[in-house]
C-alpha cells in the first residue's frame, strides 16, 4: 500500500496542476478574443454594428460568468487544490511509522558495532594449532595482580617454557585484577585462544585500558594480563 501511495500521490498532484493551468489559460484566451472582437465592432458605424457590439458584450459577460461560475471549473480547481494539499501533507507533514518500524527492526537485528574490548569473552576450548609453531608468536605478559614479580618472575618464564616467544614483561594499568585475562589483538584470535588454553585462562578481552597507552605493540600477537589467580599459582 505504501508503495502505491508513493507512486500515485505525485502523479495525481501533477495532473491536478496541469488541469488548473489549462483552465486558467482557456479563460484568458477567451477574454482576449472577446475584447478584440469588441474593439473591431466598436470601430464600425451603424445600427448593425451597435447591435453586434451589444451581442458581443452580452456574450462576453456570459463567457465571464461561465468561466467564473461553471461548476465543473470550480470542482476541478477545488479537486486540484485538495490533491496538491494532500500531496504537501503527504510529503512534508505525515509521520512515517513504516520507516520507524523498519529502523527499529534494523537496529534490533544489527546492534551498534561492538568495540574490540567486547568482541569475545570466552576463548575457544579447542583452537587450531599455531603454524608454523609457537615460537613464531610473541606474547606480552603484564602484571595486573598487584603482586610484585608476578609477570616477570612468575608467568613470563612459564609462557617461554610453553614454546612462545616473549616480550619484556611490564605492569598493566590495573593492579587489582582477581582473574587473569588474555587480550585478543585484531586478526590474531587463534593466538589468544592458544595461550589462554595453555595457561588455563577462561576470559578474553580487548584493549580495555589495561595496556599502557604508550606501549608499542608492534610484533605482539597476544597479551596475558596476570591476575591474582595466576600470581598465586605461579609464585615468583
């Protein structure tokens, strides 16, 4: 139904406009023609000329009255005005519930793009093996537990013993994390899954402020943020 209204409303408005313009043009042409005949007859002498002039004037009055009072003309003008008013209301004043419903549906089906920190929260329990081998992937270990040495002396050596390359450990921006997490970097989800599985970490996250802003992550494939759980398990 909405589609038909969108097609018919502008068409009806255009037709009404053309009809109204045509009526105006016809009225103007009739008036001009009668005035010209009156001028010609007025230039002619004699009773016959006066009679013809009187008849033309009477005809002109009739034509003017007909043009002004003709019900068909009035109806056409009123219809045209109504259609134009409806078209104006349709395009500028009407509400669009269908569009709103469609927008609501689209929003519900396609929620706002989730920031990287909420891409996933649970690692794959059975990730694909890293190719060619774990030594080709560098892991950064950050201490978020508040326990001194939990990253450098505790977890970082464990990561190296698992076969991964390691970056120089550092502190996270948080120091009261109870649960350890793996930060998944863009396009390197399989590395995050593997290191999480190897360390028994059950939570993934994005770069949610735990990584120092000035830290250069070039060449880093995944980040392990040590919480109090791993700090207790791998005491320095």
